[in-house]
């Protein structure tokens, strides 16, 4: 969380991120319409002001005759109706623009994940999920208002100039002063505000953290002690937020004051010129009414700039990820399509190194790892937590592209093989399997939609799911997962294993297939795995003795870049040519 | 993700829940409120004053009086110009000060309300995320309050001053202005109320997109590997299009609100101007007074514009307020004793005797008896859903039995005060929270007085010795959110070390080795009994290793004990 905030404070400096441009293109008409509507609304404001001034002036001696009050009142009403319509339309258009941009970014992010995949998915999910919603205000409001802030003041100044050029000069001078004041306030306040926002974010995270750990605090009887900290942190957060706001509101104060002072500076000379008969009342009044309107777009843009920082940060987060290296797009060659019984592949990994695809820094997730799975061989992969076992599996499947080293299948580099064709031959059980919001049967058939009913029944019994099926109200047709029947961790694991085993693959890649199981269930499941894997290639991460027994060979993987060495080769493994 | 956080379809009537919650939980003192209102009033008054005096100045000037007659008005115009900005600045700060203060108090009350409910009394299992969500709800309430108060103060003060000024000039025009302001405000409120359901639907649709995307990203490897990305691509497109149409409906509501506000305000202005012109023609109003009336009306009607948005944003706070308010309806599953009993002498066995525990409307434990004698290791095993975690929560008194007993020695757990249980029972949940802060501070949750040496020893006992040695900052290493990322194994060992530091008589461990590799798991299990083997240990596990290390194995199935045996039997 603080990381996201940290990034927010780094990137929220410029009001616009150039990399966003391609994603704004689909929304260009909506954004253009938004600006156009803003200009029309401004014109109607000016019209209303001028008409109002003429109307009032008509009551004074010396007013030009022949102007119909009713017509002027009707004009005001029409101007208001136009402005109201603009208001309605601009909301609709702003929403459309925001939705277009968000959809584009989200689709790009998800598409990228579905191709590149790999670790760091949690952060990506946050950004692609709720994170992008923060763009609503930025795309829908701030961007059009930023453009309008540059245009509408001058339109209004032109109106003032038409009525009374001297007032227009006063307003122009004030407008010219605005960036000067803004820079003065901004330079000193900007840096301080950013530091403060970071502090506010940290304190907020701290509070959230205490709430999240409430069960632990209660277990140790520390809730009252930590309540004092909640109070103290809350108080610090309050003070620090207020201090931040003091600075943040300063630019609004400058603008407000500038607007007020300009109004006064316009009003007083007009009054004096009227006294000396140097001008007419109607233009003077019109200039007076239009003057405060000149500053409103500026104030709105500056207020929204603060509000849209969050959206900009979200966009920056998404764009950072999208700017990362994509999948290798070298020419692909198709593997020969399997005909009849699948042929078990021969997979070789040589000095494979993997780095975090999102952060691209820090130590390697998998360092200098070599492995061979001969055709029809079952290789067990063991090693301590964090050694990169799961990453090694993802590399074999082409889900993660190594930063160095090579992966080959039947002697052909994986990087030039059509990945989809390769994966058609593989079945996969990840370390954190997915249960889709669908029926249990659909979940089991995910990897093998055309499996026969008999295979399905065998899969259910092989993974000891009969009891679950019996317990479910509609058996296999019961919806499970989000919004359906909640499965326990063990059940999810077995459903996902059943799914992988149901697929008629020539390479099985299984991550801890018997974690979370009791001994009895484990024995049944190991037997089912053994039957399925017979004659196929397999790479299985496991710590369980029962599963290690069916492996031909056990490979140990060590933490921190130690090249893995084969450990205690089994009898069958010895009979093969050992990997070079 | 059920009960209190569930969707917005059944949202409350309007935005008044925020106010009700604030009134109940963090009432605002009258003096405080008066101070905030005063700054708001000053800002609003300056606004009207600036426009009205400017109008007076210019129109009076047109009758060519001596310049001296205008000097007071000139000074007033300049004063109002300066005071408007300053007063608005003051108002914004006062309002935010108020709402931040309310927020701080609200958070504290939230903490108090949540405390007796965790971990057994909230409907969701992933309590960490749920608890964080409540903090976000409180933030929403604070934000809604700030916006709501600002808009309310602006509108009411400007309206009152504008109407008063208009009435003083011409009663009929003043009445028309008052009617116009009321109509504009009422239409804003009505439209915000009507759009309320759409705000809720929009939030739900967004949440759905987020959920679908998160699920898609999480499941990406499996779907890609099996060539079934079509399953989620379709789901994302469907969720996005639903969210898009919900947002379009929401934008329509917001647009109508905005448009109606503008049109009604303008209609009121036209009516006031027409009435003023009528009064002028009837010689009831001078030309200068007409000008002042028109500009005062303009300023008061313009102040109504932000009301619509403020009312809509209060609706967002309302959803959070409702969820927080709903907490007070939940029963604490294991309340603290009113008159705590003296805890039994040490060492004392921890036991469930014929315990029946009901959760979520069903019986989860049915007549279960388990005893953890000092120095004995008990393994509680069974398939998922058998009630193992419920048994653990009952043994550490986060749940109570509806019949039967949970006892420490011969005293009911329900009668022992929580601080007295602290050094008797150590509890390590399956996904123990790691606090944001140093490694040492995380350990010292169990014992604030523990020395660095004891902390290091506890870490070594759970096999984190080499890991600790590899850290540059040792015990000062930052962990938790924003700190050094921990693997699930490290996280779990840290929680174990924390429990060991408390040096409890009995350790209750929920799946202590689920994320550990076998060597590490065995090591941990062997050391848990402590140097003198005096500690009682209850281990809940699927892991066959856990059975091997246990003196007694109790097997649960669907809430009942299926088998009971010793290590050899």
C-alpha cells in the first residue's frame, strides 16, 4: 500500500502522463465533446450575465430604448436551458470517456497478464481491478477542465473586452499574475504537500494494519494497550492531514483572493468612470458580472488536480506495468501435432534465471537452474520454501519467460515454439489453484471440456471427491466458488488436481498435488496420479514421501541461485542416461 | 464476504445514516459546530456582500453622486474581496478539522466494536481484509461529512442572507427568492435520493469488475496453461459492460441533477428579476435597490449548485455508515466475564468437555471432548470442514459452547479475564497477522518486556536463526505491509516464535506446518514442547508428520470425534 502511495507521490507531479495518450485515443470524441460542451456552457454563462446587466441597466436613466425586457428575460431562460443541457450532456460524455479509457487499460493489462503471467500477479490484480476506477475523475473531469482552464478565461475576457476594454485589461493582468502566485505558492507548498501526503498515507496504513491484526492483539490480551496507539495514531493522522490540507488549500486561497480582488479592481474604476460620465452603466455591470466567472474554470482545474492525483497514480501504475518487457514475439514454429496417443516430451532447462517481471529488480526468483525431464520420466522437485520451485514449473509451461538461460522441448527452443500448441500437450496444477464461479463439473472439465462421463466419474473417485459430490445439493451440477458453494482449501486442491488429471496430456506439471490432505486420502490420490502419469512425462513439486516414491528421480532445488543437483537418484533414473 | 459488507441493493433510504452514525458515535459539540458555521457564514456573507455592494456602487455611481459618497462602498467592496477568500480558507479548514476529529473518534469506536467480534464473530473467514474494509468505510463517512457540512453551511447561510436582503428591499421578491432556493435544494435532494439506488448499483458493478479481474489475474497461469483464457475474457467483458451501463445510468442521474439545478436556479432568478422589475415599475423599488436585489439573488442561487454533488457524495458515506452501524447488531461470540474468576494454579490442563458449538446457524462441533494435559502433545486431525478450527477457537475462548464446557484446570474459560489467559494459552492461527513494524516489535506483542536475546532465541527455536543472521538490521528489520516481504513459511514461523515468546502453558496451533517444508515442519514440531517438555501442545493438522509427533491423536469428522488414539495405537 505504502508502495503504491510512494509511487503516487513520485509520479503525480505532471498533470499529464504522455504514455496515457494511446489509451485516450478511443475516448477522443467524448473528450472533445466534453470540452465543446464546456465552451458552450461558458458562452451561455456570458450571455446570461450580459443580459442580466442590460436588464438591470434598463431601469436607469439613459438606458438605450427599444430593448424588450420580456425578450431579455426569455434570453436568460434560454441561456440557462442551454447551460442545463450542457451540464447533463457533459456528465454523460465524461462517464463515457472514463469508461472507454479504463476499459482499454484494463483489457491491455489483463491481456498482458494472460500472456506474460508469472509472479507479481497480486499487485497487477489490484491495479487492474479497483485501482483504475480512480481514473474516473481524472479522465472525466480533470482532463477536459484542464483544457477548458486554458481556453474559457480568454473567451470570457473577450466578452468583457467587448463590453469594456479597460476592465478586460485589469482581468488580464490578474490572469497573468495567477501563474506567478501559483508558482510562488506551488514551489514552496508542492514539495511540502507531497512529503505530508506520504506521511498521511503511512499513518493511514499503520491504522489499517492495527485493525487487520486485531485477532492477534486480542489473543495476546493487547487490545487495550493498542487502543491507545489507535487513538494516538488517529490523532497524529488528524493533525498531519490538517497540516497537509492547510498547504493544499493555499492555492485555492490564492485563486479565490485573486478573483475577489479582480472583481473589486474592476468594480471600483467602473464606479469612478460612471461618476465622471465616462461610460455607460450596462457595459459596466456586464463586466462586473462576468469577471468572477473568469476565475472559476481555473479554480476548478486546480481543485481537481489535487483530487485526480490518485487517478494519475493508478494510471502510472498501470502504464509502468504495460511498459515492461512483453512476451518474446519471435517467429514461432509449430511442434508436430500429436497424432493418436500423445508422445511424452523431453524437456531440458539450462541455467535458467528468472526475475520478477513487474519489479525487474532484486534477487532472482530462480537462479541458474538446470533440469532435465526425459520422455516418459516422472521427476520430483523438492527444496525449501522460496527456492523457486513453482517458478521452475511456470518456466517449463512457458508462462514465465526466463531472463537468461534456455528451455527446450524435444530439442527445440521453447522461445520459438508456438506456445498454445505446446500447452495443448500439458496439464497443470498450480500452487494456488483456481475455482471459477461455475458448477463443480464445469470446474473439473475446465482443462478437458470433451472428457467422457466415465472419465469424469473416474476423476472424481481418483481425487476422493465423492463425499463432496454427495454433500452438494445438486451434486456435480452445484455452482461452486464465488457466489456458489464454498470449498475448503483441501477441496479446492483436489478439484484442481482432478481437473489436471482429467486432461489427456503428455506432460503433467503438478505443484504440491497432495498438500492439505490426510494420509488416507493421500494414498488414494497418489495411486490415481501414478495411474495417470504412467508413460507420460511429469514434473511434480512435492515433499510427501508417498508421492516421492512414484517418482523416477528426485531433483533438489536450493535457495539463492545454487545450481540444483540431482539428489538420491532412484533405480529407474539410474538406468537412463544422466543429464549432462 | 457476506452479511455486513454485502451489496448495495438493499441500501438505506437516503444519506441520513451518516448523520445518524455521527450523532450516535461521535457527536459534535454545539460550540464546535457554531465555530464551523461561523466561518462558513463569514465566507458566504462576504460572497453576497461583494456582489451586492459592487452592484450598489456601480448603479449609484451612474447617477453621478460626488465620489466621496462612494468611498464607503469602495472600501467595503475591497474588504469583502479580501475577506471572502480568507473566510473560505478558514471555513474549509474548520470543516475538515471537524470531520477529521469525528473520523478519529469514529475509528476508535469502530475498534471497540470490532474487538469483541474477532476472530469468531464476523461472518467472513478472511478477517484481515474485512477489518481493513471497515477502516475504509469510516474514511468514507468522514469524507461525506466534510462535503455535506460545507455544502449545507454554504447554502443555508447564503440563502438566509440573500433572502433577508431581498425581503428588506421587496418582500414579494424575497419570498420568490426563498421559494426558488427551496425548490432548487429540494429538487437536488429528491434527485440525489432517486439516484441513490443507482449509486449503489454502480458501486456493486465496479466491485464485480474488480473481483472478476482479480480472479482472472490470479487464475491466469492455470487458464493459460490449459488454453482456456476464453473463460475469463468473456467474464471480464461481461462485467465491464455491466459496469459501463451502470455507470451510464449513474451519469444520467448526475447529469439530470446538475441540469435541473441549473435550470431551476435560472428560473428562480428570472422570477425574482421579473418581480423586481414589477416592483420598480410600481415605484416600490428604486433602480439601485433593483440592482442590489438582482445580484444578491444571483449569488444566493449560485451557492445552491454544489448542493447536488454534496448530497450524492453523502450517499457514498451512507453505505459505509450502514455497514459500521450493522456491527452493533452482531453478538460477541465470547464476551468477557463481568466478574472474572481467579485462574487455576499452574500447570493446568486445557479441555473441551462434551462441547457443542453452533456457528452460522449450524452445529459445527457436536459433543466433542479433548484434553491437553501439561507436557502432552495432542494432534487434532480430520478432513476439511470437520470443525477443527472451530475447536481451536473454542479452546482459546474466541467462541463459546452452547452446551458442554471449555475449561482451564477446573475453571470455565468464559470466567477468566483475557489478560489472565495470555500467558496460559498461546494461539497461532493459520494465517497470523504480521504487523507493520520491526521484527522485534512483532515478537513483543506477546511480551512487551522481552529482551533482544529472548526474541532471538524464540526465532532460533522455530528455525529462523539463519534467516535472522542474514538480515542486515536483525530484529530492527521492518516487516509487515511496506516492510520486507516474508514468504508464507517465514510468516508462519514468525507467528510461532511470537507464541513461544509468551511462554504459555498450552500452545494451540492451527495448521502450523501447512506452509513449511518437511524438515522445517518436523523441527518446529519437536521444539514446541519447550526445554522441560512441560508445555501442553495441541496441533491441528492435515500433516501426517503431526500425528507422528503426538501423544494423542483425535480425529474429527463433521463435528464429531470419529477416532481417538495414542501415538502407537
